[in-house]
C-alpha cells in the first residue's frame, strides 16, 4: 500500500517539503512566458496585407529563447517540463508521480491561457489576428498534421532525456541551450505545416483565448505520443550505462591523479 501511494504521489500532497506547490507555480509561470513572448512574436503592428505570414526565423528563435531562459531560470524548481508532452514522457518512465504529472499538465495549461490572455489585453484589437494560434496548413490532412507533431514531440523529448542523462556527466551539453535550440529547430522546419506547436498546452492556451478549435486534437495526440515513444526508446535502448565506482575507467582516472600528484610534489 505505501508503494502505491508513492507511485501515485499521494505522499507529495501530504508532505510540505515535497516542493509540489513551488513546482506547479514554476510550470505555470514558464508556460505563461512561453505563450506571451512566443505568440507575441507572431503578432505584428506593421501595416501589412491581410494574410501576411509572420517572420519564421523571428518566431522560431523567440520560442527557442523563451524555453532556454525558462529552463535556465526555473528548471531547478520543477524539472522544467513546460510541456505536457514532456510530462507524459517523464510519467511513463517513472520520473514523476501520477499526481505530480497530472497537476503539472493542469498548471501548464493554466499558464498558457494566462499568457495568451495577457497578450490579447496588450494587443490592439485590429492587430490581434489569431494571437499566434497554431493551425494546420490547408494542404495537410489532420493525420499528416498529427504525424508532423508526433516527430516534433519525439525529437524534443529525446533531446531532453539525452542532455539530462545523469550517467554521462562528461558528455553533457548545456541542457537549457540544447532544449531551446531543439524548439527553434522544430519551428524552423515545421511552422508552415502545423504551426510547430510541439506543446499541447501552448496550443490549448491560444485556442481558449482565440476560440479556435479546428483539429485541436492533433496538437494533443501528436506531441504526446511522440514524447511517450521517445522517453521509452531512450530509457530502454539509449540511456548511458552507469560507470561503477570501481570500473576500469574509474581506477585508471584515480591512478592518473595519484601519478600527477606525486609529480607535483617532486
């Protein structure tokens, strides 16, 4: 019974030291920033012909930079998910409890709604458009759109698991930078196809405020399935092997340090 409570995360609700409240606030705030700054880059106050698309490079790097700064600033509080697709992957591999995972997704969605609401309130009505809402290209079927979003969620979660793998400390890339660049990559490649959501909460926040729900399921199913597959694939096939305390590599490193120390003393 206690093991079930731990897996479900019921103990986190009762333990004031679990940090769950702070983590939820961090997830909410991270998604608020994502939807505000990211979608802000999709809105232009310049006089342009109707239907003029946003600057893809500007949008891609804005979303990437928001994720980079949010993970760098708040990642230590909650793990820096800021995306239900990431949370699904973490939940599937036992890195977060069920309760924490569900609460994270709720906080992410609320933060995204708040970010889009703030953006709407600060943008002149004539220039709001769809407030950066992700929509499928008219030439794509919903199934094709889901496939694109699947691979966007897949590569994002695969990179997150790779850069956060504690078993390869000497090969770690700066996690926040790698994750931010992956988000930018996804936008550069797929913004013309699906709007490059990669994040169900990001699209949900925009959909609530803009009241656009066409093919909305695509942006939940695609990235979430991609994140699930990537997390399981990395955990069972690609995770770095543990370096045991007395492995040949560790022994060789210790011996080298001893030799260097003796040479310094000599």
